[in-house]
C-alpha cells in the first residue's frame, strides 16, 4: 500500500458500512497495533493516515576528534539498561570503502541519550593517539560498516550478548560477538554470508516475532534500464547459517535509492519493524559551487541530496510504503543539502514515559558534521487523523484477547474520539464514552459498564469516530 501524498484519505462517505467478511479475521491477541499502515483499516470517511512530526532537540554528539572527522557515518544506537551505546565509523578523509584508515568508535550516554561522551578505551593507537574510543581498527574492510546489536534471544550465551555484522562484497559479511559491547571478536574467520553488494550499513537483529535472526543488506536492482540501491533480506536460526530470501518488495511504490534501511523491531510492538531509511537522490544538486565553498564541504560531496523516509514491515520480504513523503526533510540551511547527509542512525530508543528518540547524521563532508537528536511521542510515527469536521474509520474483522481496550490518542479541547465494537454484520455490541485529552495509554470506558471479555476470541470490528483528533495506537489487554 502506498500513496503519493503524506496521508491516506477517503472522503465523501456519509456513513461507513462494514464490508462483507471475505477473509479470516486478524488475530490481534494482546498486541499493540500502530496506525502506520492500512493493516487494520477497512474503510475511511473524512479521516486519513498522517505522518508524525519529529521534534529537533539539538546536537547530541560532534564527530570532531582526529580519528573521526567529516566522513563519520553508519551509526548505531543501542539502549542497554541505564546506558545508551553509540557506535559509528570514524574517518576524516574521502576514499575507497574498506580502506585501512577507517575505524569504528564507541560512545555512551545515560538513558534518554541527550548527549554522548567518549570513554578512553586505549584499545588501539590511531594516528599516533592511544587515548581514544576506538573499538575496531586495522582489519580492513570490517571497520567500514560494522553494525552491532544487543541479542535478546532467550538463553543467549553471555559471552555473545552483543553481536554484529561487517564487511564488503570483497570480504563477505563477517559475524562478531562481544560480552560487553566494547571488546569484539569474530565468531569465526570466514564470512557467514556472501550474497550481496554490502556497500552500505548492513544490519541484523533477533526477531521475537519470527523467532530467528533477520539480516537486511545492500543489493542493487535494475528497473527499466536504471540501477537502484536496493534492500534484500536473509534469516538464520544460529547467526551463522543464513537462508537468503532475496530482494524486498515495495509494492507499487516508485523505485528510489534507499541508501541505508535502518530496520529494527519497534520496542513497544516487536512484531512491527520500523525503518527510517535514507533516501538518496544522486545528481540532484542544490548548492552552487560558491555555497559549497562557504560551508567548506568536500568538493566531491555536494552534488546530491538526501532525506529520510518511513517504511514498515511485518516480516518477510515486503516493506509497506504508505507514505512517500519525507518523514524528515533536510531542513533550513545549505549545509543540510549535501551528499549523504541526513542519514538516520539504526534504532529508536525510549526517552522517558511519553517519548522516544532517534538520531540523524547532519552536515556530512563538512567540519561541522554531528549527530542530531529528534524525539517523537511513543507510537507517534503516524496517526489516524480527522479534523474539526470529523471523520470515521472502520476496521477489518479481528479477534482480540483480554477484557480492556487502551488507546494512545490526542485531541483538541473541542475534539474527541468514540469507539464502537461491532459484530461481523455491523450490529453494535458496545459503545464507548467520549475520549478527550492527550494520553499514551488510557483505558477506554464503555457505556453501561460493558465488559469486553465476553467477546474475546470472537470476530469483531471497531468503528472509530474522530473530531480534531489523532489516534496513534490501540491495544487489548
């Protein structure tokens, strides 16, 4: 499913009637479901799916050490208890992928990840400096695009609590492991996967939903004579033996260069994979040569531009591109319109009881290169939205577990939401009181004290009426 606009909207339907049941009902169980796609939606009237609006909270880290520099990229953030761990490639000069002077570095922050600091590790001497935060050096090409993750598989060996993947087409992808996220060693000297181009940040993680490791990696695809940077996928039970599932499918979305995919299981709904991908437009030049000189960008890195887009997946080789508009535009200032800037880091992190954070590399190829922090409300990638005139949505048939419905929503002072639970024919089973306010998880109150437990496990629909309101997510429990 995709649209050419920022919203999915259907108008002109006065009263929505449920569609005849043509498929088996969706099994929601107790899962939190976000309104980022049309997975739950059967019909809309006067309502739309609308992208969230990230909030810029400022620079979180400057890549300003001699072993870092203007070509730092391929960033990963990992929330780990009271820490947020930061990993990134350091290299001050342009050059071939996988060369010997690239290093991988480590920094950390208290939970929330507002500002990061470098521990002095003394693991490698780089450019004559021993007191640094470098964790990988001297093993080209593996320090070009190292991408670690915290392995959440039940029963994982503590010595392999952290894992990672790195390599280029020449080397193949080599698997790494670590006990502490700082001291790393290859699982074996041979690569574990070879079927790709790999000239980008390739990534892996343990999928709770699929009960296996998943790998998203760089390939190329030719469409109507034009080559595009593409994404492919493989899966593994043990992180060593991989089944190549091949190219990802984007439905009817127009082909675009997606330079990094940054796919991860959303921490509040791990069955839903969220990708903040870097969309790259080669040859789309914005800056004049004079403007490029004014910001001291490398002469080879101002004749393209990039932004970030939102993709989602529920496993398998399909990405949903409901939204083709930018999730994050480059922004004010010519410094934001250079090649390979605005690349999101891998992973989102919790940032308190109401928000989450993500990071973006800004000012690529410039002395001012840094990592910018953005926040969203929890579940706030997108929402089901209706304006003051009001709107309505009816879901597909589904089953649920539990006896309570909670909602993540926001309204204006005169706005509100109402839920109606219906049977497959459209007959009302229960109607809610109006929800007014702005909350991450409010239990829905039902008129006449209806208990949803009596319909648990049975096919039902929800009808949602909105006025000047946004609904971000629902969950039965």
